[in-house]
C-alpha cells in the first residue's frame, strides 16, 4: 500500500486543535488509498478532503456535549489507535460466521479492508450488484457520486473520520423493480494487532424505485491468538491473553428510493475490550419501507447512531433494537427520525437487558415539523435491569410542531417480576432456569423480527451462552 | 371490460379546479362506463390525486369550471357524504388513523348510513358481523382487525387492504383507487389487486390512479390515461402503461410540448 | 362542512348560567384576622378551628401566588373578594326538614336537574347541596345513619363530630401546603363531610352539588372524607355557576383518608361557568385535592370530567403510604373557546408495592389551552412500586393547544414506571374520511370523542357516565370545520 499517494493537500489546514482527534485523522488519511481509475480517484479524494476539513472545527466530544452526556469517551481516548489494516484470516475461521441463506451473497472485510478470499458473490440474484468500492469500474462508481457520503449528518465527527479514509466499502445496488429475496451478508471482522487497531468499515446500500432487498451487517472480532470468533466470554479464561483493545468506527448509508423496501439487520458483537462507534444513516423517498433490526451484544463501549431522514410521503420506518450487556459494558443508542412531508409512519421499539454494572443509554429523537402533518410515530424503550448496579439513562425526545399528528412515546425500566419468578419456581424450575426463561422471553420479541432463520438461531444461542457462563461464575 | 351500450357511470367535462387560488386541474375530460377499469398515471404533481379528491368533494378544492355527471346527475353541489351515498367510493391514498373508533363500528355506521339512504332498516350488530367476516376473506384480513381502532397501528398494507374491505362492503357504482398500490410490498399488492379484480362487475366501474406501473401487471385496465399539468394529455389501451414503464414520461411530455407549439 | 358549522358546535350556550334571586348574608370585602374570627364566630366553631384558620392565614400571608403553570390571568385582588356569603334564613344551623329551606333554593337545584324533595330526589344517590359555600340540605341522612355512615356539611360535622374533624382536617393537605390551600384553610365556609366506619360499604352513592350564585364572593369549600378499615365509599361532586362577566375565584380543598383495606372513589363533573367565547368572565378553579392511602391495601381513585371554568389548576393526587396501596386517576379535561386548563395528578409512592395508574384525556377546541401536568414519585422505600401513565391529547380545529408535562422522579431501583403519551386531532381530513363513507359530521365527531374518552367514562358511576358523554357532545357541538 502506498500511503503517500493519498495524502491530502489540505492535510495541514485540516488539522484540528484537538490533539487526540488530530492523531486519529492522521491515521485515517494515512490509510486512504487512491483508486486505480483517475476519474473516480478525483471525486473520491474530494469527498475525503471535504470530510477532513470538516473535522478542523471539531474536537472529541465530552460529557458536556448533550449528545454524549451519558457516554464518557475517556476510556477510548486512553489508547493510541493505529490504522494498520493488514491481517490475514484463514477461510476456515469465518466458517462459523457465515450464513447458509447468504452463502453466495457475502462480502467480508477485515479491519475495514476488503477480503476477496473470504467473500463470495459468485451467484448474485438478478438485478442487484454487490461488491467492493475500490474494485468497481469507473462506469459503476460514477453512479455512486450522488449517494456516497451524501447523507445528511455526514459531517458528524466519527462519520467524517470514516469518510476521510474512504477506500474500501461494501456497495449494494438494486435496480428498479427488482425483488431480491436472497439476503446480502456484510461481515466486518476486527483482528486487533499488537498496537490498538483502528478499523473503519463502510457500506453503501441503494435500492431503486420499487426494488426490495435485505441486508445483514455484522460486526465481530477475532482474537489474534487463535483467530477464532469472539463469543463474548467475559473474563478471559486462565492461560489466555486478555483481548486487545481496538476501535471500530463504522458507517453505513442506505437509500430507499420511491416505493423501495430495505430490511436491515445490524449485529454488533465486538469483544469486551473493543470500542465500537457505528453510524447508520438512511434516506427514504416516498412510499418506501425501511426496517432496522439492531442487535448489540458487544464492546466495552459502543455507540450506535441511527439517523433516518424521510423525504417523501407515506414512508414507513420500523426501528427494532435489542441491547444485551453486562460486566462493565456501556452501550449507547442514539436514534433520530426526521420528517419533512406528511403521511409518514414510524414505529420504534428498543429493548435493553442490563446486567452487572453495565450501563445502557437510549436517546430517541423524532422531529415532526409543521410540514409533516398526519405523521404517525410511536416509540417505546423497555429496559430490564438484572442487577442492582445495572444502570440505564433513557430519554425519548419528541419535537413536534405539527398539530395533526399521532405521536406516542414511552419508556419503562423494570426488573424480573418476582411474581413471575415465583410462579415458574413453583412449577419446579430452579432459579437460574426461571430467570433465563423470562429473560429469553423479553429478548425473543426482538429476535423474532430478524428475517434470516440461521442468524436468529445463532443470536438466541449467543444470548444464552453469555448468561450461562455468568451463572457459573456466580456459583 | 369494454362493452357496447353500457351505461355511463361518470362523465367529467372540462373540469377545472383550484386550491387556495392555485389552479390545479385545467380542464379534465373523462368518461367511464359500467364494466370498465381505467388507469390514470402521471408524475408527482400532475393532478391525478387531486382529481380523485375533487370527484369525492374534498372541501379544500374549489371547482371553477366544468361539471361532474355521476349516475346521470351533476354532483358538484353535493356534500361528500351525499356523493358517497350515491355510490361513489374513494379508496384513500393515505387512510387516516382514528383512535378510539373501532374498525367494526366504523364499518357498521357507514354501512347503515347507506341502508338508511336506501330506505332499508339498519342491520343489527350480529348480522353485520357475519357480513363483514365474509368480506374479510377477500382481502385476507384477520377478524381481530375489527376490534382494533380504525387504521391505528395498521401497517401500510393493512390500511390499504382495509380500504378495499370497505369498498367490498359498500359495493359502490364507482370505485376510485387513489394510489392504493403505493407503499405496498409485493404480497400486499397482489392481495389488493385480487380484491379489485373480484369486485369489478359489469354494472360498476373502477378508476385506478397510480404512480407506479407494477399494479397494472395484476389488474388489467381497459384504458390508460396520462395526466400532466392538470389535464389528461394522452389516452390509450393497456400497452400505453408498458410503454411508459420503458420510456418514462418524457416522450409524452415532449409530444405534448410539440402539440402546443404546433398550435 | 364549513367553518360556520364548526363554530356552531363550539358556541353552545351555557344552560346553567341563571342567577337565583335570594337574599344573602354577605360580609364586606377584604381579608384580615378579624374577618377570619368573624367567619369562625358566625359558624360557632370550636376553638381549635379558629387556631387552624389563623395559622393558615399567617402562613398564607408569607406565600407568593404560584406562576409555574401553563395559563395566564390578570392578578387577583384578594382584598376585593367577600369571604363569606350565605343565603339568609339558612344560618349556620342546618334545617331539620326540607320544608324549612327557602323554596327559591329548592327550585334552583331542581332547575339544575337535582331535585332534593323526597318525591323527586334520585333514589340511589344521597345529595348534599351546597349553595354559595353553604350546605342547604342533605338527603338520605337517616338511611345512611342506620349504617353508621356520617354524611353532612362540614359545619355540621364541626358541631357534632369535632374530634374526627380535628384528627383528620389538614392531615392530608397541611394548612401551608400551597398558596390556594392556605387561603382555603383560613377562610373556608362549608363543604361536605363523610365518615364511613370500619367494615361498612356505603349503601349508596354520595354526592355533593356545588352551586356558585353570588357574583363577588370567593368560593372556598372544604371536603373531608374518612374511610375506616375495610370500608368502601363512592362519592361524586358536580359544579355549576351563573354567568357573570367578572371572574370568581374558587379555591376548594378536598382531603381523603383511606385506612387499612379501605377504598374511596371520588368522581367529579365540573361544569363551572367558563366565560364567554371571548374569555370574559368565568370561574378560576384553583383546587387542591389529595388523598392519602394511609392504611395497607387501601385504594383511592379519582375520576374527573372537567368541562367548565375559565382557568383550571387542579391536580387530584394520591399519597401512597400504606404497603400495597393503590392510587388511580382518570381524567377527561375539555377546553373550548378561551379556556385554560392545567391539570393532572401527583402519585407519591412511599410504601412497598404501591401501585398507581394515570389515564388522562385532554380535548382542546377553539382557542383553548389544555395541559397535562403529572408527577410520579417513587420514594426510596417504595420497593416494587409501579406506575402506569397514559396521557392522550385530542385537538379539535386549528387554534387549540395541548401540552404534556410528565415529571418522573425515581429514588429506588426496584420500581417500574411506564409512561405513554399521544396526540391526535379531529380536523377536516378526519371528517372527510368519515363523510366519504357516508357518515355525517355530527356522527363522526361523537364517535371520535366518545371513543377517545371511553376508558374514563367506564370509571364513572353508572348514573353519571351517560350524563358525562352527553355533556361532552353538547360542549363540542359544531366545534369542527
């Protein structure tokens, strides 16, 4: 990789006064590579430069920033993350992570870098393109200009950081009227190296008029020592090295054009030492339907920014979220839905299961301006606390200036019901089984919404696995 | 189906209308006979949805010229409920959510308003429920829908199917479907299309306003009209829709422009 | 379906706006300790009562009128109000029989649909009729007495049962609780008193009907209901007032005490004069209502249908002290024209496993403002406590305003608090949808409003549920367009 070629001429002006941020930005710029095709290279470099320069005015967020009030980034800032993408992964290692439903519609990225060897797009359904940005021909990339890094909010700090190094990216492109029934699997692996690793995965999904597709976006880590999937075990077992810290800063942009339908499942299972900052930005046109199933199990500190911009009447948005955390984990979900036209609907249900001393944050914004009359927005956040030290901050935030709308919001914080536990135990279940049954039931509502059966199965297993170990740990 | 000597159900002549002083229909002419299915297509803002609202008598629109003859009578002065009771049905582009009013109650009151108009006795709650459940089959809806508040929390597909259910129940002489197909996934689209086909009879007529060509793969129109700038600029058979799908609207617009310049 | 029909719906005349011509014993305007002594003396009160009043007055003097609510009005001159007015011939001693009551008063209540005479009175509801803060008559007293239930005016209770009054008065709403409660504690003239002894289920609905008649008198009633262990009582109050173009202050205090396993259900239909369509005149309804679930497993349930008053500030609340006690609040608040309502509840959870439920339905039409304000507080010892709140607003027309201010304060981690809120509207679009299905505007509005309020209507005593439904329809006739 020839890093020199990618250095921006604006690099010096683009330096932020924030030392830490500046360091990260340098890493990003160092990683960005010029593409083969010169025309593409030019506009892509403009996109990167724009992102870099937008960072000049920024500094790392602190708890004084309203958007980061409950999420302290100082543990992340203790590390000097290096964008050193190279890592080799044996195909056998990822076998356990592939999905039979998407065996020939899979793209794999290791530390944000495309892996041709691990990917398989040999049998794509008709009417859809799935591939890596830097492998695309100029004729194809040309069409991406109106979409890539063109979402609202793309100057947000972490998104801009990702864009500044934009080289490899998963691209999914469905032609008009194409109904793609095979799910498309994007697998983003982190393989932390000696020094804390920075990886910046990127994806772009465009569903044209009346097209329909399903995408599964999965983040997980392989520990270097054995190169095997992270199953989320809490303390490293004796004799093993503790997991290494790394930072995944992911950005996914989705465009659902007129009458299109996108089902998006996002699974985040980073390691207990990983940091994960993720952005999902969605733009919806009239009559489009978007569903997000965001499942988050992992990371020491994780943040998911989910921004949906509805730019046409009768768009329909469904946001389902499940966060399952324990130990010292912190998981933060910030969602925002913004309307500009009437007659749109959205339904959001976000659940958190919080154990030990873990901390969950939920902030759900819905903006309904005057132009968005007859909007129908429902939002509910349910939290299940499994330990007295588990902690949640929830803040539904509806900003409604239209007057002819139906909007509702709700938040609940609860524990396992003593009555229900008692009932189960009176039927002969031991305490641990009874607890697990109730926790599974709480999570099941969300897992059931995932359309891919094999993934649904794996996820319910992971859910139980983590708890099983914990119960043993408790003795 | 086109039949000779069928009754004219709807005749729109030189219809001109405005909303808050802005002209939005500029002389629409349309004749719909019993047994026929018409499709009206056009870009955003071409006036196609406005036409449906003007026909149904939405209070926001002011008719400035022309006439609407429905079942042999000029209905311009009629209130929306009078037009409905006369047999005009509009399936809404955006069916409204009405909390607190159950779907069943709504359907019953609507159905009985019509019976009252016809000088019939109101149907009692039990008989009515039987009748509705029979109709539910057509749109593959679960009877539990009836207990829920009208359209509240319904998915886009459920709302549109509910519109077709209402049409099945009220058996109108003219069903106007205002973009009933938009926002539907393929399965819901097929159900809606099937419902429309089942309800089309020799003595009634259907006008389908649509933004997308896809529904015309399932419901075969006798006539296709294209609207632009508040007028019907071209009409043809079902092959016109296919041509639109392939060539877009530009060629029609170019033709329209050259027509105007030729004049 | 035009703006005119819409306006007609709103402009329904207030049919209780007449004035009864009775001679009143009204003291001069103004407030000082002498006035308070005079009120107490006129009512021949025991010593502790005068002390109570003076203590309240002294605290009140140090307090500021609140301004945190979502309503505005011109300042009240507390020296320009007369603090005592009673129909003459109806001195502090209650009449032994209705024959002795001024026929003009009986006629007034008959006109209000509440006949008091034995032939005409409601067969299953005992009524205490309060006219300008003075209790006129109480029906069914003897029948209730047989069960040991005391139902009389608070003045009478102070004469007959001073020890019960002394024990509970001010125990739920302390004299210095808030500005208006302090004022009430200092100057209240009359109100209702209910005492249900241990194990008794009150055999009929108890009801107080408040009638404001006088134009320049402040209205300060005081109601106290005590339910002993395992007793049950359902109580209903109704309110109307004549139309004056000046504003009148109504600052009542209601205290409820429920002991172990007791249950009190308190329902209100408030239809004070709301002022004219331009906001002239009407009652300022600044009321403190609070119930204390003192005993374990006790339950207090508030239901209110608020349709009147120019301004309403009212938060019927429950203090859940006893373990497993339950508080409920069901409310419909309807505002029209220039009315302003800031109403809601407070649920204060102190004991273990206490439960509360809030269902609030606000309907705002015309140029009115309707705000829900509620507090749910989970104390540090309220382990396992739960709350469910649902606050729905409905806007009618384009100029009404609805707000929701939920406050949730949780001081322990074993509780469960659920809050849901929604806003909907009856406007042209909704009416067009109904019309397109052949349903008339009147039917459409009544279907939508009844449907919206159903959950609360279900809580009202049977006799009043349909009355309340009619009241709402009446108030809203032609309010859309």
